[in-house]
């Protein structure tokens, strides 16, 4: 499975400068629950349940390589790589999933997502996606307001950390 690599790994220094540069602040679910400028929830992504983070601190939108692999999302090579500054360091991302369908409160929202190696969060919807859907993240009450092309507005409330589903392997118990 293709993945993002450190921006400098095995590449000349000038190669990293030919890529677009983005930033990402949260990649771990536990951090996201406590962060004031994000909202996290469970939604259908191309028919599969995913943990989705709405993050105004992310300049672009991402999907984890694990989610892409588990759900056979079609991917293509980006026209330009992205070097993403993240809590894991700078990651060079070259693959994307275009035309991904996100169902939020029964309404379809489309996204082009850059593949990113990450743990815990399946999809991160950043400022590119929030701007396209006129997204507003409110701190009080904590929610995201989105707008469909038809003008219909949808409000999204965050999951409480205790509401996040957990799967435990009981083999050998």
C-alpha cells in the first residue's frame, strides 16, 4: 500500500521544494476530543463507517492509508505532491482519493482527500473542504455548520469521548 514518506527521505533537497506545503495539527483521536477548534464524529465515507475530524487548523483534507486499504477506495497520483507538516514531522504525500462521498445527517458531501499515514482518525476535513461547504466551527455550543449547494444547512455535533465505539479482540481469553 502506498504511503506518505518523510519529505526528505531519499530525495534531493530541491525535490521537497517542488511540492505544495500544508499543515495538520491533530492526528490522534484523544487529542482531538479536547481541542477547541475541532469537532469529531462518525460518518459514512463511501458506505463505510469512519471516524471523521473537522479541523480548521488543517489546510487540506486527508484520508488514512489504513482506511483506503480496508475499504478499497480508488486512488490516483496527485498532480503535485503535498508536504504536510504534522505532529509526526513533514510527510510527503503523493496519492489522493477523488470524489469521496461523505454522508452527514443523510446528506451527501463530496471530497477530494489526500492519503496520509495516520493512526486513529480515518478522515480529516480541513480548510479546503470546510471553505467549499461554507463550514463554520463554533466553540459554544460546540458544533460544525455546513451548507449544501442547495443552500440547506446541516449542523454537526461532536462525539463525546465515551461515545466513540471501541473494538476489543477477545481471542485467547
